[in-house]
């Protein structure tokens, strides 16, 4: 079994209780747009207009979820609690 198969779910399972389910859901939704953007920038892969449209819609949805959560803090990383 590869390490790249084990490490992400392990870190996700450790991180969700620390940041909360709501933020973990928002961060999970950002995974696919990040993969598309990084494949375009780093790997120089071609991305068609429909894929960019999907990235845009997903990012708008994430922005709406994050802005409507009502958890605005003066510190940008206040939601991370390491105990």
C-alpha cells in the first residue's frame, strides 16, 4: 500500500475534530478546484472552458458558505485549535 493512499485520510481524520465539521466540509469542497488549478499551473495541462466554469461555480459556492457561516474572527487563523 502506498503512503499517498494512507496519509491524506489519516490527516483528515485528525484534523476534522480540531477545526470542526463545517470548516472541514468547506475545505474538502476546495480540493477539486485546487487540483484543476494546480494541474494547469504546475503540470501545464490543458483545461477547457467547462472545467474553468466548474471551478468558478465551486469557488463561488465555497465563498458563499464561508461568508454566511457567521464566524468572523479578528485573527485569520483563530479557528485552528491545537490541543
